[in-house]
C-alpha cells in the first residue's frame, strides 16, 4: 500500500491530489478493519491470509514497476514551478 501512495505522490502535480487519491486506497482497508472488529463482517484466518497474500503480490509488483518508471529529472522538473 505504501508503494502505491509513493507512486501516486510522484505522478500528481500537488499534494492535495496525492491526499485525495491516497484516501481512495486507505478508506476501503479501514472499512474492512472496522467491519471485522465490530462483527459486521467475519473473515476467517484463511480469507485474511489470502487477502494479505494478494496485497503483498500487488505491492511487490508496484515496487518493481515504480522502480522501472522512476526518472529523477522528470520528477524534479514537474515539481519546480
């Protein structure tokens, strides 16, 4: 999840856009956590492990993709006005 937030921050023009897009990632995870803790949603250990594995694979792919796409010169030239 953190790698996705870093990727978003590198691609958008301002910090407000990064906050808004970052909340789209964080809010569903917080919603799952709250619903699990209150008993509205009951996920077994196997389902939670599967979700964790999926998130880990997505995060690993994003780290690899972000490292391949990283261009320091373009990043600095878009941030300076």
